[in-house]
């Protein structure tokens, strides 16, 4: 690939070295664990956790004579993901052996797809915060097995091997080197995560390692050929990804400006130190001696099956975002936040159904997300369920409570998990629309503040004081519109 067939960075994305400007080039290889009960070539459980070596079949342990059998559901998941990435599905693909030795890989090779992956070229659109959308091309998606896990920290002198993960299906999604900043790389990863979660093909759980990225970083002077890249292995959060890219680009720029050369190598990011360090010199494909796995036939799938899967795809984040803008009148930003996560969008739609969509979005993105962030809670653990938040909006709409009291009620809902109606009842928070009670409060205020009555008649700005005092006198429960009307009449303003 030459520099010409890829986009150039925007001027504001260039990084300054001591001797001029540099462009950062990023490509991602994302490993996404396929959501499936069983492994890619065996019936053993693919569940996370479990006692060490409890989810290991004879195939996963590579016992002599065992034969792999393809899991059709994993193939379906890969096809579904490919369709979600607007990619070409290859009706004929093939599994290859990628040979290397590691104690947690008893076969001595990983079954992967090298020459003929199941999914070919695709593309997705990303919208980095505040920037115009950018299209990121996808080179391929292939299916492969995960390896087991070596555990080095249980004993000073021994390494333990847990094969529970060995043979679990992974989708490796390879992008083109189309990203030009750490921000774009994070936006791409997040978009990918939103898509696979919406599709139900990967749970996107980064703590459990369900999604991790190998990040390829290089630098070049604007308009020149790509430089030598380094690959940062197994980055499992977008925050670390951004730190790693920024550190790595800076490191490369310093080497090149100092007259040095970049060695193509595989590096690790150390989150404690915030830096990348050498892991091993980069191997090339030929080092793995790939060859077609003789235990597996070529994978041939029918177009009719692909069409059937396509017809069953759920609404994806981009389409959902557009619909939220047109159907509920949300801003593009709010729509993006809500549509980007299937749980958030389902929550929002439950609240918004039959109600004011914009108001619902405000409450979800501001009050609710704000409170959950503060408490370090996931949406699924929210003490306030969507139906309850909807009921709170209903209480405002029918005039039972005003907006200010609603915030107090919401705080109590978060605290207790109680229904809003019960809280309003229990705490006597019903809005006072009874004009008699409001008039009485105003009369008392006027009698006690004759000077201020004279003042407000000359100075309209003093009106706010009267509203505030009346609300205070009614415990914040008065209907603000009614208060305004009566005040204006009585004060003659
Ligand atoms: Mn891989």
C-alpha cells in the first residue's frame, strides 16, 4: 500500500517534533470473543471463569487423534458481524495452521484463517467527539482459536497452565491503517464494540478480555510513505490505547529525528509507567509456516443462509442514532450517546415511549448517567429502572410535582429504589396549585415586606426575589406558573 491510497491527517492532527510536523498512522487488530455456548472446534463450554481446566475437551487439550469439528453457530456469528461491518462475506473460506510453540498452546499451532478469511473488506463510520465523521476501512475478519493461559504469579518457581480459554472462538477484525490520532483509534474501537454488542456476537466485556486490541503505530512526515510500524499487543482499554499511541508516536519521532531507524517489533504497554517497551522483534507471516489445516474441509456457506442472517440483523447503532434524531427530536450528540449502547438505548426508549422524547433524553443522559457515574454504577445496576423514571416524568406532566421537586424525588429514588409516586405521597411533595394557599403566602410576604413591594414596581428585576420567597414559603411545592400569575396581579407588575 502506498501513502497515496489513504487519507491524510487534518492539520490539527499533526504532531510537532523538534524538526517539523509528523502524522500518526494507526491500524487496529481487534480480537473479539464470539458469544457462543461452545468453543470453535469442540463442545466444551466457552463460559468465562470456572475452575482451572474445567472447560477442556480432548480436542482442546490436543490429545493425539482428536479431530476438530466446526461450530456452525460461531460461523453464523462471524457472518453476522461481517454484515454489521458492511463487509463482503466470502462463501468459501479456509482454516490454516499458524505454527508456534507456547506452553498454553498444546496443539503447537493455532487454527486460524490466513489466506482466505470468512469476511473480506468492509467499512464503518466513526464520529470522534466534536469532529466530522470519518470512514475507517476494514481489511478482513477471520475466525480463530484463542490460546490457554499461562499463570506465572502463583509460584516463584513454577508456571501453571489453564486451558479453559484454549479453543474459544475469536473474531480477529483487522482495520486498514486509516486512523490519524489516538482519539480516532478510541472512537473506532468504541464503534466496533457498540456494533458487536448490538449484534449479540461479542459481549464487549473488556475486563474479562472479551475484546482486546493490538495497536499498530507508525509515523511519517505528511505526504510521505508510511514509516516502519510497531505493534502494541493486547491493549484492553481505550484509555490505555490512547496513552500507548501517544507515547509510541512520540518515541518514534524522537528516534527518527535523532537520526535513528525504527525496528519493526512487538511492544507491550505498561499502564503503571505509561510507556511501551520491547516484547520481541516482530515476526513475519512466513515465520509461522501457515498451511491449510488438513483436519478441516474448506468452509463453504450458501448465499441463501447469508441472506437469511442479513434479514435478521437488529437495528445497528448508526441507524438507531438517525432514528432517535428524527423520531424523538434528539440532538445528534444525545442520540449518539444513547444509540451507542444497546442497554442505554433500550432504557431510553422505555422512558421515552408515549412521552416527551427530548425531556426523557435529558433525564437519562444528565440526571441518571450523572448519578450513576458518580456512584460508579453500571446502568444495569441502576436503582432507578426505566419504568420508574417514566413514572416520574408522568408526575411532572400531570402537574403532581414541579421540576424542582422532581429532582429531589429522583435523588430519593436513587437512594431507596422506591417508586416516585410513593415518595411524593410519603413526603407530602404534591405541587400546590391551590391558588388560595399561594395567595395567602403572597399576602403574608407583602405585609412583611412593604419596602420591597415599592421596589419591584420600579425595578422589574426584583421580581425574581418574590418568586423565590413564595416558593420558599410553600416548601418549593407551588406550581411556578401559578405563582408567577398571582404575583404579577398582586404586585401590579
Ligand atoms: Mn489473532
